[in-house]
């Protein structure tokens, strides 16, 4: 993966040895970093495990949907606990460890692409995104208005929107809809934070 300095520095921090030992951390590990010779922008190649997008292969059962959603919320909750927003949560940035695709074991899912991730040392409640919103999910009120907004609440919305689309495609997932709709509330203040979403009854 070719990347810029902002993505690289955030990826290196999130995959530092201390953080990577935390089972809640779903940041994609970095296997190697290869500088691009004579590149004026000083870009590098990041070598990472082979992953496939969330929708490839298709989810086969309710348990896979449950586990994918649980791990996405867990990974984002971990980032948010560090006062870091992802900034671009969508199906293309939530990947499956291809080596573990076996229906008899729990598949591991990873968050990728930290180019839009930002750290907010003062905490989540007062955080405002100070640069134009850039994300794969574009149905939120924040995105349509294009104004500074709380990036943690936007992560909540985008995570839910990613999985709400799956609810529309598969049967037997209706009990997830109330949680996802709550996470997609038009008013960002009405949305749960990631820790609250993880404690929803549907995960009990």
C-alpha cells in the first residue's frame, strides 16, 4: 500500500507493540515499510497482511454479521479511548483477515486507512474536525453540511451506515436495526458513543 506521512505516522502509532497487544485493537499490523526512492513527496509502501473487503466473500450467516459488527465497534471504541477518530469508516476500510476465512473459527476483522484519522488530546466531547470532511459514507448530515463537526459521532454514524446496508440485503437481522438507526440519528448528540453501542442488548 502506497501512503503519505499522515497515514504512516498514525498507523505506526496504532500498531506500536504496546497497543497491538490489546485484543480490542483492530488496526491493521504493519509488516514492513519500504521508502520509494527519489519520491519528492517522500511516500512509502506499507507492507501489511493480505486482507479482503468486508463483503468479499459474502456473509454466510447471522453469526458472521454479529461478529463483524461487534469487532468494528470494538476497534473504533479502542481508537476513541485514545481520543483518536478514524474519520473514514466504510466497508472498504474494514477488512477480513483472509487467512482466517474458515467457518469453524472466529474471523478477525481489521480497520485500515488512517489518512483521515486525527487525535484530539482534549477528549471526545469537545472535538471538532478542522479540515473538510472526507469519507466513503456520505449520507450523514455532517457530510452534507460540510461544517466542522464531532468526528467521533461521525465514526458512530458511518459504522452504523456500513452495516445498515447489510441489514437491507440479508434476512434475520431485524433486531440489529434499532441499534443501527439510533447510531444513525440525524442529531449527532442523540447518537450513543462507541462504548455505549458495544453494550447494546443485541450483543448479549
